[in-house]
C-alpha cells in the first residue's frame, strides 16, 4: 500500500519592495487615500520624512477618516503637580492602567519650559507662560501651537475657562484682578483677538470655585454661597444668574455645588448635602430637557447618591475644605477630585457605579497638596 506523498512545504513569502519611483508617480489624491489606511500610530513617525507627509495631518480628508475611525488614540487622565511642572503622569482610561512613561511637553515644545499647565480641552492643552506674559495653546499630537499674549499688562488672572469645540475652535474666558476690581476678557480663536466682557465680573465676582463648563452653546458656573448658577453666552457676550430656586435641593442643604457637562449634551450637578456647612452626603443630579431658551428650562433629576463608606473617605480627604473640590467629565465618567488627594472618585454613567482611581505608583510620598487632574483626549483635528 503506497502512502500519499507529503505536500512540499510552502515557500516563504517574498516581500517585494515597491520602486520609490512608482510612489512619486502616484497622483497626490491616491497617495493620500492609501496612507489614510495606516493606523494613526504607524503614520505619526512618518511626519518627519517629508513636508508632504507632515502636511497630511491638516488635510480634511485624512483628518476626517482618522477622527471617525476605530484607530483613534487612547484617552488619558493627566495629573500635574507644582513640585514637577514638566512631568505629567498619564492614566490610560482605555486600557485601565497607568502609562509606563509620563508626558513631558518640553521635549516636543521648547517654548513650554518654565510653564504651567492650566487647562485642557478636546486635544488641546493650555499653558501659562509668565516669563513671556502669554498663554501657549498646543496640540502635542500634531505639534501645532499658538502663543497668545495676555490682554493687558500687568495681568493677574483668578479664573480661566478654556473650551475647544470642533466647529467653533477654542475660547478662553478669563476673570482677572485689576488694580481696583475684577475684569473679564474673552479670546476667540476664529478672530485671534481679545475682547472685554462687561457685566460678567459683577455677577460672578469672587464667588467662583472652578472653571466653567460648556453646555448648550454656553458656559455655566456654579457660585459659592449663596449657591446659584451663572450662565454666559460667548456669542452675545451676555451673562445672567439663575437663582437658587433652580437648584435641585434647597440651598440651605447644600455645602458645595459643582457643575459637569458630558461633552455638551447633558449638564450634571455634584452637591454636598449637610447642615451648618458640614457635608454628610453627596449626590449627583442631571438636567433633563436642556438649558436653551431664556434659562435652565429643564428639570433636575437625582441620579445617584454616593455610598456612605466612600462618602466618609472623600469627606475625610476634604476635611470640610470644599473649596478644594473640583469636577470634570472624562469618557463617560463624572470625576470628582480634591487638590489635597492623589486619587480620583468617579461615577461611571453607563453602569451607574462609583469607583476610586488608584494613586499613581510613581508619585513620591512627600507630595501632599496641589494635585490637579485633566481629561486629555489626543485629537488630530484640534488646531491651535
């Protein structure tokens, strides 16, 4: 009985390199289309090979493909501390782990030396450059940047809100302390200029605690006692106060109030609940029905209460210094932080669950105050 002859082993695949002259003969549109199929991580190192490849980062067809594809970069929580102003640990919220290396903008942007990070929005970072009396707006992914001179000199700002949107570019709203009173200024990237905002300083005054949140085309601020919500329309330049009757709990039950917006679609309110200025609990509300028209026309609905054991820990962290509490939105999470604590308390909206983000393992034990977290979403289409 004759056995069946074994098939010869397959010959190794021979890699054929394309003649560079063929690439040079391809129409520009076809070459850009082929390169757009590369994962973004694979394409970015090619930027330095020629001016054409680098310019692709600004081509609308290339940008739109990668902005909507599944090859987009991870999202990060970025931690800053005054003890190390050029070293920013990164937590990869997509992978659920701390990144092996920290972000150091000075390696990519020499002008960011002697700077301090003050805000982040939609892939753009905002630094303060006190030595040159300016702000630096940059996209570390595309290495685009713009230095913006302070609106006046001398200039000391007390509150800065930085908002970047895909259609309208970015805006910087500043409440600055002048020689005798506060002044408000607005920078619009569409016009590359500052303009003074009248009335904003009188309504907000010294009762702010954190930067505004972008919702329904406007900026919203939660004031301190007496608690209220201030709304600013950057297009019209108008400001109005929404009274305490529009807050979900009675004002006398609130010990602090913070606003959070989930990329402009829903407005949340984080509030401490207690008596005599001492919080014994914390709740989360969401505004249903929007905030358009003449005011907050929607209805506040209670979403969740913070479980008691987690509440006790958070309140012990704050030690009743609620001015240290700040909040922001990050990839489906309401993040609640404290300047004196290196961990994040967050609420995952899709699961309706509360969690603690663990401390960064590389943080020195001696760091005890000044922790500031940012939502960092690398975005190829965000232009400085």
